């Protein structure tokens, strides 16, 4: 668990909290503000991660102020979570999160607007893509490892005689399909590098 910081403002957010399950490799990308303290991290974790996976036995994080605070230490101890900090100058201690960060940064570079002010809108698609891509060590997708099935992601052919709304929907559907296929290939390339 760590943060990608110093991002351009996007709808009032400038930081991404990255959470990676070390067993099933599922990732969550959570938009937040740079002013996010340890209490806010706990709230975001409950809102976006705990409700899907429950409490972890351990959390590996960087040495950011949120993760070395007294509140975080007491909370993790009270919940029976072992809090591990990555070693200074050795971020590879949490290599899975570093790989997720690398993927996300590459993904956002290719999809955000010229002003880089809309990255928040792309986080859900990035999370879906990386969790629905084959993981070499799992030999399946993180989504399948967690839920036991692959999510539905298909597009039906457009019907002739479409109306304006249907044309707009067709454009969105085609864009989603194109992005999904592109991301699957990019994830394979990124995994080959690591």
C-alpha cells in the first residue's frame, strides 16, 4: 500500500492510494487528496477495499507519515494487522505495489487529456483492466482468483437504423472495447519486462 503523489489536480484530487493484495494480486486504485492523513487512509480502505476482501493479516507500506503515525500503529495493532514498512531506499520490498504503480502511470500517460486533469475518470478502467489481465504467477486473472469467475465484458454488434443516443452509446462502447484490448496487450508487455 502506498501513494502516487504530486499528480495534477483532477476534480479536486491529486494523489492515488494503491492497494495490492499480495496473495491474489488484485489491485485497487483510489483517488484522494494530498492532505490525506492516516484516519482518512483507514476510511478509504474500509470504503474501497475492506468491504470486498475483509481485513488483511499484514500490510506492507512505504514510510509515509500516514503509515508511521500513532493512529495507524494503534489501529493496525487493535485489528490484529501486522504493519510492515518498506526499507528506505529499497522500495522493491513492496515490489507488487511498485509494478502496479508502474502500470498505472504508463496507463494514465496514454489516456489522460493533454492537460492531465482527467486522470480520476480513468482509474476505474485501469483497475478493471489490470485485475482482468492474466497474471503469470497466478496463471489466471486476479479477478478470477478472487471471485471465481471472469467479469462480463462483451459488446453486441450495433443494430442498423440507430438513433443519436444509440450512436453515442456505440461510440462509448467501441472506445471501451478498444481501451480494454489495448490494456490487455500493454499489461502483457509490462509483465514481460518484470
